[in-house]
């Protein structure tokens, strides 16, 4: 499995956060020329048949146990 810029939507992997029964991919978008414009991407993450699947989304729903 290759993880990097082309497979992580222009980010480099930072960590994977388990939240209940969900996994969240956190990656950073480094901007060396304008550090203040660097940021993070967060996407739901799953694995299927040894393949990593990230689905871009604009919002997340939290279960009541995590509010």
C-alpha cells in the first residue's frame, strides 16, 4: 500500500485517529513558502481488501457518545 501526495489528496500522513468505530485520516498540507497557509485535511478512512479508502467530505456526524 502506498500512501502519499497522490493518494492522500495533496497531503502527507500525520496520524490516524480512532473515534468510536470510525477511523479519521489526518494529513498536513505543508506550504514551506508561506508557513501560515499550511493546513490539515481530515477524511473518514476505511480498509477493504487491503486497500485504503478515503472519502472526501465537508462535514462529519458524531454519535451521541462522542458529543
